[in-house]
C-alpha cells in the first residue's frame, strides 16, 4: 500500500498507471483490491503463471542492477543512462544462448490448466 500511495502521489494525476505484477498474492489482498478499484487510472497487468521466458527477463534486469546500478555512483540521470547503455552494449557483444530446460509436457499441462481457469472466469 505504501508503494502504491507513493506512485499515486508522484505521478501527475492526468496520467494512467499500468502496473505489471507477478502472480504472488500481495495484490490480491482485499485492502489492495479495494484501493485499486477506487482508482481507475491504475491498470493492473499480470505476468503469466510459470512464464519461463519472463524469468530470463528478470534475470537480465537483476544482473544489470547488481553489476552496474547498485555499486555505481551517478551524479546525473544522463550518467545513469550512459552506464545502462554501456552494460547493454557489452552484454550484446558477448551474448550467451539460453538453454531451455522445461519439458514440453510440463509446459502443455500448464497451458491446459491456465485455459481451464480462464474458461471458468469467463463463464462466471
């Protein structure tokens, strides 16, 4: 709630806010749901359950944060931007392939389960 209130205070009121959240239960708390329902400019988007590809995106941003941002000193926004761009350029110069380890049967079972939940929600 503290974070949501801070975003609300620090964002011009004429702008919509799109929140991308994972499938943990924090945003499902009744207080959070009620608060969001009273603020139509907040739009909540959920990441897919068990989205392995999304884990790779999170890993990239974790590495960027740990290797560049957390230990850096940036006297200006432009210096922070330059550091991020340098990290990305270096990362792209030395790419490493992603090796998929999920079994196809596991992925398909999750798709079937997700489709069943979606159908249940749509018929409610």
